[in-house]
C-alpha cells in the first residue's frame, strides 16, 4: 500500500510468477513484461488516482473474482476501458466474475484483504488511516 500519494510499481518479469489471493494493491501500478506469469484471485487493485495495469502480449495473465478500480488497462498494443472490460476477459480467456468499477462502488467484502483482520494484526497501521 502506498499512502503518500506517489505511485509505485509491481513488476512481474521473465521467469517470474506472482499468485495472489485476497490481496489489496493500493496505489501500485502492475506491469507484466515478456515471459511473466500472474494469477490474481479475489484481489483488489485500487488507488487515487487509479493505477494502471500494463500486460505485455507475450506474458500470461490469469484472474478470477477480482475487482479493478484502475485508471488504465493495456495488453500489448490494445487498451481497454471499463466499458470494454468484457473484451479483456475474452482476450485473456480469464477474469471470470471479475469487474472494473469506480472506486468504492459496490465493494465486496470477499475481494481484497480483510481490513478487520489486518487492523487486529497491525493496530498501529489501522490508526494511520
């Protein structure tokens, strides 16, 4: 999580595989380069401004039940918007039950990190919000 307003990046590169389940990426751009692999499950990607997802064409992106509150999404040379998110799902043959939504619009408790559990584990961090 980046709360200082500066964007940072998660980079998934050649021979790298990232798997997530019930994670929240806040204020982090995601870039997957040639040869990278990712599997996102029940993960929230959010931020203000909305972060970007950049997926190179010769990488493997898979996901299911995710929520994207992002500013941009591109696979290879093709850009997608919230209105064309279904095209992204078809192009990647994944992202079943995933959505691209406005920030905090109809947020599901089953997607992203469990904030109540995190507050119990890290009480000092919870008071910073």
